[in-house]
C-alpha cells in the first residue's frame, strides 16, 4: 500500500516546495493590501515585493521519500516598515492571516474573523449593514464563478495573475533562503536577488539542451 505522503506532489522540492508555496499562495493575497500602496480606485500595487527575506526550515533525512521542508519560518521585510512572517509547523503561528498594529490584532481565515478587541468586529458588521464603510469590499461569488464572470466581462478578477505571482515571491525566496542559510536582498522591480550568485542560481533549473527559455 502506498501512503498518501508518497504520491503527494507537495512533498517534493522539485515542484517548488509546494507545502510552503500553498501556504504562501493562500495567505499572502490576504495580506497584499497591507504590503502595498493601496489606491481604492486602482487596487493594490502589483509590483510590490519584499526588501529582504530570511528563513529557517527543517528537512527530512536525505534518504526519505520526500525532500521538502516539513517545518519552516520565513521572515520578510516589506516597504513602509511592514514585516510579514510565513510559517508552518509552529504552534505560535495559526492558519489564515493575522495583522498586528499599535492597537491590537485582527485575524482572518476562510469564513471566520477574530480580533484582540471583539467590539471592532461588531462595529464593522454594523457599518457594513448600514453601507457606510469607507471602502466597500467586493463580495466574490466564489473562485470558479468569478473567473467565468470575468471571462465574460473582461474585468480583472479579485486576485489577478499579477498579484498571484507577487504573492508567491516570498515563498520561493523563503525556500531559497532556507537552503543557502542566509538573508536575501530582493529587487522587486527587476525581480532579482541582489549580490548572491549562489542563491540566484536557485531561482531556476538548468534545462536540457537544446531547450531554452
């Protein structure tokens, strides 16, 4: 009998360390408004990226069936003094996204919201019913239906491909940082690791001749 861990592509680093990338892709889009310059008329800055990324990770033995990190912690410094932590296997980091500010914290996951001050939630819910929020958030009908609706209307989806791409950046860089064992500097405009040739080589895979990109 073959265990599910053997056939789970998320356990193989060849596919981009999907365990980490899955957390990144699901959580970072929720944080995107906090890490970018937000303009209600335009949406978040699609070109935002971390300034630095450091990471620690625990990997299975080299003779194990899978080889991706089983426990990890990625720390990213973004512009405007925004710090982002992505983690898996750590008791102090829960699922979903959690924002910390000078007055407390707010945490969301699929279908739930919590806060250090529950009164904030009640106030927002009351204002939402009255329709007097400063920013009225779009209510998605669901990923599949929204995609089909946008195909017909030609509008951008709630999380377009540019934001999806930028949301994956800290996951990829976190994996690389955990492998080389040092903090990385990132040029978001050029999408390049700065001053670290060894880490830069890990951003792609060597292709067999004569294939090129």
